C-alpha cells in the first residue's frame, strides 16, 4: 500500500491527503515531523534528505516536495481532469502551483510563525507581514473574478495545492480585505468531503 509520511497538521501533507481522498486512492498516512521528532532519523533522511514532510512511498518510488507529489499522483494515475494533458491548460494549473511557492509561501509563513505566539509576544512587524499577505491574496481574488475554480472549468491541482494554505490564511488573527471572490471559492472547496477529511484534526 502507498505510504504518506507526514503529520496530519501540516498544510503540505493536507494537500496530498486531499488529492488522495478526492480520487479514492488507497494509502496509509504515518506520523512524521515536528512533534514526532523522527524526520532527522537516518532511515527517514535516506528517503528525504531535506528532513521535511511529506514524503510519498509508492512501491519503489520515493517522492518528496508536496507539489511534486501532486504532479506524480496525477501523472501516474492518468488524471487529466485535475492535471490536463494539453500544454496550455496544464500551464494554467502549474503557474498557480509555482506561484504558491514563489509568492504566497513567504508572507504566509511569516504570519504562521507569529500567529502561534501569544498576542503580547508577536513581532512588531506583524502589520507589515499582514500587508504582504493581503497583497498576494488580492491578486488571487482578482484572478478568481467570474470563475468558480482557478484553472479551467472544474477542480484542478491548482485548487488542491492552494486550498489548505488559503484556508489557514483566512483564519489568521489579522485584518484582511473583503476578498469576496476568494471567499466564495473557499466555500466551494471547503465543503468537499475530501477536503474535510484532509484538514480534520
């Protein structure tokens, strides 16, 4: 059986779980990372030299980096609905997957680290971090104007890649713009049973 190594509280693990659940792929998730203190073990580092989660073990294949895992699963299962074969359509999915890493992840992580602290201990730079995150979310909100999904007519890897992170962004203790398009998109995907399974505590 396919093994997914990573704690369920990780947003990067959650996106992989969402895809696995969405497509009914059989797997077993095993607790690795942070509070479990086992990602620096030699056996794990042999699988994933970064010592981070998630790592997917699929027979003889070992895949790490969450967005790479999403692509691997779609490619090996022939899923051209979530990950189109047409180069133009595929580029519309992949640009959002790359944008998540290149643009959204930085301000997201800045606030994620601060949000875990008591309010009195948070950095004076929190407002600056919030402005940076809001700017990226406004870009995403604009891209969703008149659309139900980020790329194409239905759910794709673009939505699955970004969904768990945006879900957290909307819960951060900061002031955000209205983001009406983004919030409507969030409601659409947050109600999916596979997403609910992915983020369940």
